[in-house]
């Protein structure tokens, strides 16, 4: 079995939304859920049929198997799917709603852009309004304004790097698709 870093890399770079939903979603019985609803309520929670996601997830796990150097990738994918299916006690799944921290961390890992999560954790707009005193405009010192300008330039740099990573990824996908046709 490969090391955890290689496994994480193979997993993060090859997983798509259907696999993410199957791995981290919550099994839900729609019939039971619909019976519990009142007449006037609508089902605002998106649900998906598990069977619709399985072919895409199987392809993802074939790619994970290839990245890990597993000789029988189809059998590996079939085993993973079988294990996933056994964990569901209904035919529908509710997708997870990950936190911003998780999504930013995954984006940082996927794109290779460093500092994205750190900037998000440090974020502060330097606004100090005082509603109790009825002061409408916030106070800001010259130091805060200069710091804010510097922080914006850092965020700008990170967003540019992230945009470059997306563009590079799209070019790679285009090249792959062109070579297939």
C-alpha cells in the first residue's frame, strides 16, 4: 500500500463530485421524508439517486487505482463501489455541504497555490462601526488603511496564481480531449 501522501494526492486529484457525494453524503429515504413533511412544505434539500452516481464514481476509482499503481483497477473500483453501496440503506443521498475552510484547503491542494487558506483565516476588513453610539461611518487609522492595501495586494497575488492554475488545468483538459478525438 502506498504512503498516505501518495494516497491523498491520488484521491484529491482524481475524485469528482459524484464520488465526493457517495463518500461523504448522507443516505436518506425519500418516502419517509415525504411522509413527515406537512402539506405546505416543499423539499428544499437536494437529493440524488445513488445509482445515477455509480458509473462516474467507478471511473474515478479506476483513475485512483491507476495513480496508486494498482494492477487491477477495475476490480479495485468495483470493490470500492460495492463497499460504498453497502453503507447506504436507501436509494437516495443528500450531498454534504463542506465548510469554506475545507473547500479552500482542497482548492489550495489541488491548485498548488500556497497561502490561500492562511489569507482566508486572517481575513479582516478593518471595520469598526459603533452602532450603540449611532456612528454610521467606521473609524480607520492610517495604519489600518496601509495594512489593508497591503493585504489586498497579497489577496490579489493569490487570486492571480489561482486563476493561472485554473487556466493551466483547462488547457491540460483541452489537450487531453483533443488527443482523444
